[in-house]
């Protein structure tokens, strides 16, 4: 059989005015030993009934009960079998009950003698105990003393007789063959008249488990004091264990967060790991972490931890400038705790219609925030981000100082990790810049060695020939002079490109923007290109730029420089049978897009960005089929960026041509005013003269 009703419950149903007390295992052990010692030290043959939860608990006391069995033949021991415990009558009566019986959660010891009686009936509070089913290992043994029971301890004979009667019925159900022996025990220790009178007396008297009705029933004062001392000590020990466990939990949490975030140098991964570890460790409803500065208006929520049933706000914009709580944290540079957001005057200010207060009220309602904790992520006074913990109800919570200190410690670790990640990123950028500078130096040495040495050698040969050959014919002399002049011009262009790029990169250029006619600037650049290449076989250049375009706002000299270099570049890499096209489109109301397209060599897709680098040469610095320094497109990029425009390249691949695009701002006064056509025409005429004058320098 198996009983689902505990002995304690059944006893309290009879003793309706009794209330159980809470006992720790150490107290029950002391009480049990005191009761057993009383039997061993006394005289007579008492009735002893002991119920152990498991066989392993019984084995610890088996020797004591063998000694007790020498004093009396009425000894009954109950336990749930685990190895060799079974029903037996060898030394004393052993009763093996089923593990599913309620006795498996109870601790009982009943002693009834002729001159005294004592009773200990307890049930374990399983829901609050930390011990697992297997308490034989050292970890569970360490927590064994924290096991708690509720029950009755009394020297009252009538209560002891009632408890013994209930247990004898349980024993008889498991071992019917003991009927005669149990009947004898009832006649000697549990007379029926005493039981019936005892129930009536206990129901009529307002008794409790610490009240006795005669002096000879009082417990041993030493035992009483010992139990009180053990109870108090156990409560203190339990409190200390809880405090140590809490500190250990916090240290583990800090260590886990620190270890996790220091394994990564990616700021996004650091924030993700921190918010997950912190949310899981504190068990809050919602935990947020986001990057921000003091002057930011909003922040984007990208990292959050959510408990079950809490709505996500990931991806939403979080107000900062209009958030008085954020501003207070920034000002104090310390954590801000709000226990009840619904009653906080900074949020629900019912005396004003301030828009900031209404915005915050809407935020609290939307996110179901009841209790709020904001902790800044700081590094040397610099705000790097914010940690927020939300409790969403149903009742507000008071943020503990130790929890706030824990979140502050984690925020400090996050701040250090973010600074380290930034430093690493800056170091990577510096390394990339150093690598680029090293490549630039190598290219500079290679290009200058090639571009300068070749014309210098030619000039030297020509001049030596003119100096050492007085009988040279006038025709050959003229060839020598022309060759020297051409190579000198080549060197001048190289030096000029170096100086121009240096001037642009250093920011020493003074820009003179003015309203210009783009069509005339294109014509001027075409004239310059054709003049410089009059002896070369240029490809077909088609100008599709019309004069019906709005005026642009740019520096004419530099604009013509960009157009000329892009046209030179297109002609250089396009065969004489190919075609170069220049056209303008309006894709944005405030700017025009100029496109120089060719049908030449084309650009590989992975090199569309690098073509604008300094000294870039598709074929390498010393394996080029065309001349040049590789500075032309770099100069174009610097000029276009100087007036706030963009420049980029497009190509379908090798030998499929290429297109170079750049934007130039529109002169805004020319867009809406058609009635000032005469004035605009006058400005255009003036611009033409200025452009020609500057371009001819």
C-alpha cells in the first residue's frame, strides 16, 4: 500500500488547535538523540517507533537502535529501501515502505514509557530545500544542514499516544503478520480510553506544541536550550550562506561578463554578450545596452535581453535629448534608480503639459516599464553608452544597493572593453595607413625613377650631341632640340602633378566658387586636350553637353582641370578606333552629374575604388604600356571632394570600357528665376572670360 496523507497532517486534523513549528535538520538530530539517550539511560521497556525517510539515513542510526532493542522488544523502524533494507523481525521490527509513500518525506520518533512520553513528528519542506534526491555526495552533504522541516515536538503523553496510534496503523498495513504484537502494544501503551479522552481534552484546551500540563511532562531544560541554540545558529548560518551565495553569484557574473567581452574586440559583440549575461544573471524583465554620447538626440536599440512574455523594442529609436532621466544621468554621471515609474514626478508630472514629460509617459506605457534602472557606461568621464534594466510588473521592485553596484561594475568593464576595441580599431587603421604610405613610397620611388630618369637621359643625350657635334645638320639639330623640349615638358608635368596633389591634400588650396556655364567649361577642356595631343591619333570624342543647363557653382580653374584629366585618361586607354563620350545628367535637384565614358581597356570590378589611389597603375609601375604618374585620378578626387561632390568609376570589366562620374553643385539662384535671364546671361559671359583666363595660365 501507499499513503498520500502525511502523519503530521492526520495528527493535526485530530489536534485542531496545534500549530507546527519550523525545524532545521541539525535541531531534529539533536532532539532525536536526546530522546534516544533518554531510552538508553532509563528503565523499563518503552514503545519506540522511528520513521526514517531513506535507508541511508537509517544506516547512520542502526547501531543505536540495536542498543535500544536490548532494552525493549517494542521497537519499530520504518524506512524506504535502497539496498538491503527489508521487512524483518531479527533484532527489532523493520518496515520497508514504498518510496512513493508520504513517509518518504517525514521524520518521526515516538517514545512511550510508563513514566514519560515524547513525540517528534515532522514533514520535510521539499519546496524550499536545496538538497537533491542523492545526498550522498559531498556537495549535497554540505547543504544537508539547511534542510527544513515543519512539525511537532512535545512530551505530552496524549499527543504521543495519538501519533503512535497513527503510525501503528501504517505498520500494520505493511506488515499484517504483526497484528498480535501491535495489539499487545496498544493494550500496554495505548489504552483505548486514554485515546478517546485525550482527543476530547486536546480539542477543548487551547494547547500548542510548547505548552505542557504537568511538571513531569516538561522537556529536559538542557535539551530545550540546545534546540533553541541550534535553531538560532542555523538561521544565522543560513543567512550567512545566502549572503555568500549571493556574493559568489555576483562575482561569477562579473567574471563571466569580463571574460566574455575581453575575448572579443568587436564593439557590437561586446555589447551583445554583456546584455545577455547581465539579463540572465539578474533575471530582469528587459535589459538594454546602447552606444550614445551626451549630445545625441536619439539612440538605436540594437542589443537587448528579454524575459518570457516581454515585448521586444529592438530596432526602435530611443529618445535621449527629450528624456529628463537620461539628462539627469549625464549630469550626475551616476546610476539612476526608479522604483515606481507610475508615481515618479519626473515621468508623470500631472501639474504640467511639458512635451518631454508626455513623451516619457508614452515610452513607459508602451514598454510596460514599472521599475527602471539607468547606469551610464563611462570611461574617464566620457560617456560611451547606457545600460538600462526594466522591471515590467506586476508589482514595483526596490533596486538593491548590491545589485546597482554589480551593474556599475559590469558597466565599468564594458567601458574598458569598448575603449580597447576602439584602440584596436584605430591601430588597425593606422597600420593600414602605414601600409598605404609604404606602398606610396615604393610607387613613388619606382615612378620617379622611371618617369624622371628616362626624360633626363634623353635630354642629356640630346644636349651632349648638340655640344659635341658642331657639324650636325640643321634638320638633325632641330630634332634634337624638339626631343629635349618634349622630355622637359614631360618632367614639368610630373613635378606639377606632385605639387598639385600635395597642395590639395594639405588643404592649402583657396577655392573661388562662382556661377559657371558647364558647357563652356567642357569646351575649354576639350580644346586643351586636343592642343596637347595635336600630334597624337586621338579616338573620336563626342560632346553631348548642351548649353541649356543651369549654372553650376564651382571654381572654374579646378573644374577644367578635372575635365581635362578625365578626358586625357579616357583617350590614353582607348584605341584611335574607339569612342569617348562626355555628357551631363540631372539626377538630383541640387547637383549635376558629369560622365566621361570610353570604349577602351575597362577596369576590373575589384579595382573600381583603387583607381583613385595615388600612383595607381593597372599594369604596375614598371610594366606600363602608357605613360603617366598615376596621380591624375587622385587629383580629380581631391578636387571634386573640395567642392563637396562625389566621384566614382563604373565598368563592366576588362576590355568593356569604363565610365567616370562626378557631381558638381548647381548655382541655386538660377533654378527658380526665369525672368532674370538677361542677368544670368551677363553673368555667363563674365564667367566665360574668367574661365578662359584662368585656364590659359
